[in-house]
């Protein structure tokens, strides 16, 4: 069990809610915000994009229950949005919430986004190299991995463990880009002294329950317009390739709409990939001793009350 750090003034406080997809993080964030005078900062790598609503599980206005939410719809899906960009906006939003005397509550299941804020990662300052990226993009994931294993075996191993199929290629290319620019292995993400006095809460669900929740949520999304959402995104100018890059639901719905797979294959693939994503999320979160794992809203409220 984690231990609370020595108290600081409330204006430095940050509540973080993490956990696997479909565990109920968003609902808990809203309830804690209502009880303790907070505002929510999203930490989701797809909900930053405008128009990715149903497929990404973006919280609705009704579900927000009047609680302000930050870092939703801040980027165009036509362009990639980096963790470094996210961190900059997240720091700005959190400080703004604190200055207004409110409690910032960081909620999300994208571990890299969460830890970029909690641990204050310092990102390598290497500019994108479009020509190199174009060359590398023609290679397969396996070919990229073999190149990286030669140049930076430690980073290659890290990416194998933490990245899913849908994001691995982009991260492999970025790693090779950094090595090419610096002539050195990719530096470990440096941590500065944490900027906030943080309480981390994890939402705990059994694997069986998560599978059921993922399935129920998936079928609900299909029935409530997810396929039309992807179709409309494509008609508005988003390429099929870009939609597939966005991963999970968008990847397989795009393939279904192109008639590459059947509807049942689409459903089964999204379910399988979502379960794999849960496993990768938990690889990050389970190794963090700072997280208090809870099974009810009451437990979370007691933790926050004690923390504040």
C-alpha cells in the first residue's frame, strides 16, 4: 500500500484516477469533482481529438453533470498529437484550476499521458524529420524493431512490452528518428521533482467483469452510431489510413467499412484488442506503489478526504 507524502498547501494538490479501460474512471472523476469542488483533466490519447466521440468513449455533456472537463477536443484528428504537446496543455490546465481554488482531477487510461504529468517527464528535443519518417514508414514493424534492436536494444525492449500493434510503428519510427538525430540511444525520460502533491487512485475490477463491461460498452456504441461516426469522419476528409492509425474501434470499423473484414470480425477484433490494451495498461499501473486501488466510490472519497 502506498503512503501519503508530507502535506503541502491544497493549491499544489492533484488527484489522479487511473485504471483499465471500461473500469468506470470517468464516473468516479465526476463524483469526486462534485464532492470536493474539482474539475476534470482528461488523460486519454484519442479523446484529445475533435470528432472522435463515440468510438473513444468520450464523456457526454449529460454525464459531466456540470463539471468542467479539460483537454477534450483540443486537436485535429488529421495531425498526430504528441505526449509532449499533451503535457504542456495539461500543466497549463492544472495550474489554471488550482489558481481558481478548485481541485484538479486527472482522469484517464493512457499511462504515458498520466505519467508525463505526474512524474514531469522531460522529452527529447528532436525535431521531426519528414524525409526519414517517409523512408521508415515503408518498412514493416518487424524490420523497424530489428533496426532499433541494433541501435538501442533497451528502447526496443521497452516498446515491445508497452506498445500495442496500433501504436508500435509510430513509436519505433520516433525512436529511430531520435537515434539518427543524436547518434545516441533514446534517453530515458528524465523526471524532475514532481510539480504537484499527488494522490493516485486506481479503479479495480476483476478480469471477468472487465470483459463483460467492454463487451456491453462495445455493443452499445455500435447501436448508438459508432459506425456512422467513422463514416462521417472519412467523408469529412480523414483517410482510411489515418482512421486505422487511431487504433482500436477506429481501426476495425474503418476496415469493416472498406469491406476488408466482416461485421462479426470487427466486433471480435475490437473486443480482443481492448482486452489486450487492458493488459498493457495494467503493466504500467501495477508496478506503481503510489496507487491506492479501490473498489467503491466510498473508498475513494475517504482517501481524498484524508489527503486534503
